[in-house]
């Protein structure tokens, strides 16, 4: 079915006048429904690809094209009033998802069975895997890919990546733990079962330095699997003098004996660090 949809999306992307045609509108709406049900993803694991993930940029195009074909409307949810172009997700009971008021997920975002949404927000195109916790005031941006058994702590900001369409979304693999008030944006990648300390900021170009060996090893916007990461800083020379700029430090690996549901404090205590 997706092979039939992709040419229609690509054609409309190149010629916006096609957004007036019923076949184009139906194709876009069908893509969003498939995203909502989890039968289609903006990005998916692919062992044969560099980085292990395949980005379906045509699906991102469909998400972008969904906005101009929608009309603004006012709708009420209990005592709340909203005015937007997008519907909200429904039938949480049927999907096995727990949603604590006033959590909001937009239609077109997929929440797998066992997901818990404390008062938080999940945007269109996002994928949230089975058993993941989206804690209070955490946000999952458009098209972000969050694995199974992930813990997004309070106030975590997962950025949305819609354009450029060829850019990878933020990807957080299974079992990762993201500490409170961390910010992960611009298509950064967090590997399986990694632990991100509170207050860490990672963009697609952030320098992430492994300081566990005799020589530093540097990554850019990529946290290897099972890494334990804390905020850091590096000296940088400017015309006005030397100042420190943010980076992230890999201070160790999550121990095999550490339960995947461990607290952030426990993981950092293993490495004699408190943040």
C-alpha cells in the first residue's frame, strides 16, 4: 500500500496545486492514519544502513503536507477549549495506554501498549515504544523515535525534526534512561540502554567525549549504547578571551548487573558521580 502512496506524496511535494485534488488529500490522510496506528514510521531500524536506521523522508513530507489541507477548528475536551488544525489521539483504552490529565498526544503519533503519559506532550509523527514512560512536562517532538522501555524523566525536551526532510529525527533506542531537564534535539542519536544524566544537552553537532580511557574519544551528536553521560564543558578561545562551551562526557558504561529500571542516581553512583 505504501508503494502506492509514496508517488502521490512526492508529486504533491513538488507541485502544491495537487493539494486541491481528492486523491492527494486521501493519500496524505492515509499516511497520517498509518502513522497513528504504528503501521508506518518516519524512521525504522535497518541493519543494512549506516547508523542502523532508515529515514523515510517521504513520510515526513506527508506530515508537512497534512497541515495545509487541514482547517482551523475549535473543539472542547471536558473543561478545556482548543483551537488547532490537528485532532487529538483517542481510544487510549483500546491501545493499552495510560494518559494522566492533562497529557496530550496529537493524532498521527503512535503510542505502543504500556506507554504511560504523565502530564506531557507527544507530537504528530512521533513513535513511542512499548512500556515507555513519558514523565511530567516531558515533550516528544514531531517524528521523534523513542524505543521500548525508555524513561523520559520530568521536563525532558525531545526535539522535533521535520525539515530538512532528509534529516534524521531524534532517535532514542530501547531501554535508555534520560535524566530530568535534558534536551535532545536536531537529530541526535542515543544508543540502546544509554543513561543520560540530568541537564545534558545534545544536538546533532554536540561534542560527546568518552573520557574513560587514557585518551579522549569524540563523537558528534551520537551516544553509543549503554554509555553513561553527564554534562561537561570545554575551553574555547574567543576574541574576548577563553570561555567554556558545553559538551557531554561519557564517564562509563552501564553495568550488566544494573537493572534496566535503575534510577539515574544508581547509574551515576556506579561511577562515583553525582549530578
